[in-house]
C-alpha cells in the first residue's frame, strides 16, 4: 500500500521510493572513502524529499529546509574542516527554516500550558543540549567553539518549536534529529579515533537523521492539514 494516491508509478510514490533507495544505498557505502557516487546517494536521499514536498504543494519553508539539509549532506560526505563548516552552516539555515515553519504551524507557548508534558520534554531537551555544549566546548578547537555553540542553540530552538506542533511525527522527527546530531558530534569530537563504537555510531547517525527528515516531511504531506500556505 502506497502512502500517496496511485500506484508505485505515481510521481509522489516514486519520488519517495527513490529517496528511500538512495538512503539505503548510502547506508551500505557510508564506511567507504568519499567519492562522487557516495556523495550523490547521500545528497539525493533528502533532496528527493524536498522534491516530494514541492510536488505535493508542501510549505515553502519545508521545501527550503530539506533543500539546505541536502546541501549540508553533500558537504558532510567529505571529511575536512572546510566541508564541516559548510555542512554546519547549511544545517544551521535548515534549522532556522524549521523553527519558522514549526512556529507558524504550532500553537506557540500556550501549547506548553495546555499540555504540561510538552514543557517537561522541552526542559529535558534544554538540559541535554547544555550538557552537550559543555562537553563540546572542552573538545573542539577555539575556532569552532562559537559556530558549534550557535548550532546547538539553533537545534534546541528547533526541538522546542516542534513541541508546539500538534502532530506526533513532527515531535518525534525533531527528537531524532537532535539525537542524530548529538551522536555525530560525539563521534567527531569526543570518541577516540580507535573507539570500537565508531562501527555503529555512523549507521545510527544516518538512520536517525533520515527517519527524522522523512517523519517531518510526511507529517506535513500526509497528516491532517497542519499548514495550508506555501
């Protein structure tokens, strides 16, 4: 059963399947040395979600956030400080767009008063983000401290903004996104180069990230209408 009307050959279903196939291909190649085909698979996985959101008339902020995420994926498919900063900047813009999208779609701060569990999760997110920032501040070089701190604040704001949206997939997606970024930062800056945990963290980072992006995308395209504007 396909999520969108029509069979597997319908454009939305085919685009979603293309995205999933690209994500699976990258999963099997992520431990290989950087090369064009590997970068293409990683980039296309989320770029196809952006195309799907555009084809289905999704919010412009969603399309833009996914597009900048795909650009960030292209940067991060290579391992160097310039590409890391390029990826950090791209995802920072993506998070700002997600914040704007969730703020426009959600119920704002009254949502926390109406359902206290949202406030509890928000506090947990804040504690987790501050703990990560404290750890990273001691591990990253002086030149990366400010960019990393700004990014941590941005993804925390994205997570809190998602808590105001009345759709569980959006909230789950935001939490998975934060977990993926935390694992990525831990792998890059905290784990020892020879740590055996690197064997699974790379896969976990990618799977959590892709599922997060897909959950947020499908929440806006398949769930009860959350927004009705472009």
